[in-house]
């Protein structure tokens, strides 16, 4: 992977209702990212080891499942989660 400086992946525990205990707000006001869609969440796991992944770089790279539509809350959640990481947010 060409931007593999740092990888943060959503965990399987998150999918089972895990709530994060800590939150560090994003340090950046803007970020340039590329998004690599995978057809399913399992394909994302097979690609990078988590439900969604973020690779730090310029631009950053987010690998996430492609939302089926605007009602696909799970896929949109994963995309937003990784975008928060790209902006500098952190959690436990
Ligand atoms: Zn995360």
C-alpha cells in the first residue's frame, strides 16, 4: 500500500455496539482524501483488516464499503468515522 504510514481500522467490536470511551477532536480544519470503495464490508476487511481503514498521507486514503444509498447508515458511518481520523480525530 502506497500510503501505509498509519492505519486505523474500525474494529469488529464496534460493529457489535462498542462505544468509544475517549474522543480527541479533529486537529485539522480540512483534509484531502481519496476514497477506495469496496463492494462489501467483508471486502474491506479482506483489503485492510478492518470495517474501514484510513492511511495517513497527502492525500490520505480511506478504504470503505460503498453505501448502497443515502439510507445505508452503516456504510456512511464507516466513511464518516474514517474521515474524522483523516482530520486528526482519535479514540481509545
Ligand atoms: Zn477509529
